[in-house]
């Protein structure tokens, strides 16, 4: 057996496979970012697959290697936004040990970043009821872990983690929807609704108000991400208003 020859032969193959995976990931990211711009320009219902192909500059065959429908690429945009938001939220939570404060910080950061831009927020709000769960698995795991920690420590007094999770998800979607709808809401609307939610988890009223209003720095948008594409869309091709939520 010539193990040496097999090893030498496998190295170029492994390298080519690695390059192929990296190229595929880049192409998918470019398609998702292009789709974000299309949704920013045309809203959700008007775009067709040809719009995404034209915006990304890829061939029709290449597009269909990644996505089959408009709904699939919308879900991919939402997933990428959620992944990037999640990555920004985690450092904010690193210094917090109280499960109630961690839940509050997560909710406020998500709402702040989603409601901070109409395109981004509209995509996220639209996908939450469609998915019926957080926008990706990573986000779901973090949420469930926080609830479990709160229950095991006695901080949360709830009958069902799933119910607490669902109520929180619905609250987040509706708060973002209300803010984006430019309805007359007080500046502390997020904190008020969050305090009410914390009370439903078993936190006392005064404590819930304190936690919901604690000093918190909402993360900004990183560069070279789908999140940062919002700013480019605002100064570039984003010319049409998003439809009413």
C-alpha cells in the first residue's frame, strides 16, 4: 500500500474542495445581499426571480443552484439578518448573569436593530409569522437556553417555556411592526412592553421596570454584511417606500 502517494494526491483535492466551498459561500452571500436591495427597491410582492438574477449579475442556472423561489431567497435574507443580529447581541450579553436581564437585553437589541431601518425590520417582521419560530436555529437555541436558565434558577415562574417563547416572539414582531408603522407611540414604548412581558415571566413590577429600562448600548451595523447593505440602499438604489406592514 502506498499511503504516501494517497496523501499527496488527496491534498490538491482537499484544497480544490475548500476553494469550491468558499466560492459557493461567497456567491450565496452576494445573492442574498442583492436580494436585500431588490426588496428595498420593490417591496415584497413585486419582485420576481428575474429581478434577483439581474441585481446579482449571475446566470439563471447559477441562481437556481441556490434558490428555487422568491420565498426561498426571502427566507435566506431573513436568516442572514438574524445571524448577523445574533452575532452583535451576544457580546452585549457577555457581562450579564441575570436571566431576566439577558432576555431583556436580547429583546431590546433585536427590536432596536430591526426597527432602526424600515427594510430590515419589514423583512424580519414578515418572516417571523411565516417561520413561526425565531429566524434561525442559532437564535432559537439561545432563546430556549435563557428561558431554561431562568426557570432552573427560580428567576422565571412560568408553566411553559414554549409558551413564554411564543409570547415573546409575538411581542417582538408586533412592537417592531408598530414602530415601523410610525404610529403615535411613546419614546419608551419598547421598555413599557418589555416590562409587561417580564412581569408575565414572574418578575415583580418594580424590578421588571428597572430591568426593561436599564442602560443598554444597541449595537451598530458592521461593515460588509447584509445589515450594512441598508445604508448603501439608502444612499444608492433604494428609492421606493416599503409597503405598509
